[in-house]
């Protein structure tokens, strides 16, 4: 995600299905308490959370 990859690209790099990659990404959002919000991009917020420790 930090490199701007789509779920399809992430799945290809990890050798998993696109559905599996989407599920893992969804779990990351849950663990970081990033609910769906039309005003923000959860992928960006997840990367920022990782970078900020």
C-alpha cells in the first residue's frame, strides 16, 4: 500500500488471490481503527500510521 499498489498488484506480489489481499487490507484497517469514511483515504491513513509508529 505504501508504494501505491492496488489490491491486484499487492496480491500478485504476495502470491495470493485478490480476495485474500483485500481481506488482509481490511483487517489492517480494523486493527488501526480506520472506519470507512468518505472524507479520508484509509489506505493513506494506514501508511501514515505505519510510518509514524
